[in-house]
């Protein structure tokens, strides 16, 4: 370890720098700076912070620092949105992270908004980040305090969100389109997609479906079905456990997967490169929306189709079969305060009957054509800012 010309900064053997200084009877210490300039800047800021606290003044806090505190709170609370919040805040930190909280306003945020729009991001995505910044500022103005008792921010700014005029309309598929899509998918994805079209699950739940969640229920004499109880940790929002009831199609798919993997329901296998012997070890599938999916939708001439549209398709088909709205909510896991987490056999039969009603094509082509006409009108009304919207149009 060697001293540098800057008082309080030492050079470490690994080439990094260590701040170790005293200021107003307080020790300031931190290791791991890559350059002496970074160490010096941090030391100056630390001294200013101590001086400001003693003078009972607010210390300038950057958005980067405040975001780190926000993420720390999320981690401590084991928030289900943690990963998504980190992902959404990252581009903001990269563009405007050096702004102090008192410099944040609608004008200073324009640089970030412009940056994201140029990247082709939807206004809903940008608004998500703006909402997080607004929450951070509100916490800084109300809950987060310095040692002198002052809040990090005197008053939170009023951050306006963008008008969401570029929303992509839902894109349910017809039975003919479904058949075209299934023909183009590899076997492991074909099974997952068909299961999704008979359950209405989110992509991540289909991918994470586990055998330990399965229960065998005697629905009636001679009919035993699989019911999967999904833990709160795997449910969006983590409010409560949810159930997945298998109709005849979903049941056949689940049964065909038995014995392939000790934990996961849906898996894939592929031979090891360079080996003549086939490796039949099955692996977990993390996404339906992978390269194979993207190639398949193009070959099926469904370029504008998203995985989430499979869920929209289930919702549309349930409505076409005149399924009760309450039953639709249970199947699609829509938030509803009147829902009961305890299900009677009669309710399970009702859900099974509704799902069985969408397991085979119905006489709904006129309704489907009407949906297509409405969607085309919606697309024309949406500004064609994204490549996907242009292809859809």
C-alpha cells in the first residue's frame, strides 16, 4: 500500500484506491476505486455531506443514489416486481442518473423520454419508469431523512406521464391460424402453446409448471383430472395462490410429459454437439418466445402475433361460449375482490366445463371476423411508431 499526493487516498497493491481520511472528527473510508479521480471526487462529496449535516442543510442526492435506496427497500421486502423495476430504472440511470433529486422535473426528464422513444419503446414502458421516478421522489420528500432530520427532498415534483396512444390492440387467433401455427412449431413448443390455448396462462407460469404443484381430483365418477395449485411466488402480484384446471386437451398434454423430467412439466431435449449418441436428458424451458417461436410465426404468416395473444385468444373464446364473467376471471386470474381462494367441487366442474367448451372449434367465424375488423380499425388509429405495428397494419 502506498500513499498518494492526495491526502487521505492510498494506492492498493491491486491498482485500486482506498479513501481513508478524517474530517471534523469523523472517519471517511471506502475501498475499490478504479482511479484516483473517482476516489478524490467521492472524498470531496463525503466531506460536503458531513458539513451539510452539521449545518442542518440538505445534501444533494442524485437519482442514481436514490434509485439504489429504492431497490434496497424492494430487496428487503422481497417485492415481486424487483427484477422488472431494476430493468426499467437502468436506462434512466444511464441517461439522467447524475441529476440531483431537486433537478428532476418534466423538462429535465425529456432527455430520458426522447432516448427511449428513439429506441422504439412504447409509451407504456416509458411511463412505467416515470412512475418509478415519481415514487422515488415522493419517498425522498416524505420518508427518507438525513441524520439532521431533514428529508432528502424538500418537495416532490409533479411528473406528468405520457399519453399512451400507441398501445398494440390484442391479437386473438382463429382456429385456422392456430392450426397453421402449431404445424410450424417444434414439438416441445407445440405442446406448450396448445396447453396455453387451453388454459389461458401467462408464459412464465407455463414455463415454470412443476409436478409438485399437481393434485389429482375426482371431478365426477369416471373423470379424474389434474389441478395445479400455483404458489403465490409464481403468481403476478403474489396476492394469493391460483389454480390451473386441465380440460381434456390439457390433460392429454400433461400426461404425455410424465416421466420426462423429475421436476418440470414442460421440457425439451437436444443431442450433444459432436456426439453420435443421442442425449435424452430433458431441460427446463425458460421462454416460449424464443428463436423457434419467432421463426414459426413468420412461416405461419402471423408475424404480428405475440405469445400473450394466446391468452387473449382464450379470453375471447370463453366469451364466445358465453362463459360467466366470474368463471372467466378465475380462469384468467383477473384480480377480483369477490373471488374465493377455496373452491368447491361444483366450482371446479364449472371451470372444467368452460375450458372444455374451448377445446374444439366452435361456430364462431363470424365473431372472429368481426374481431379482426375491429382490430384493423384500431391499428389504423394507432401511430405506426414501431416495426411490429407496421407489420401488423
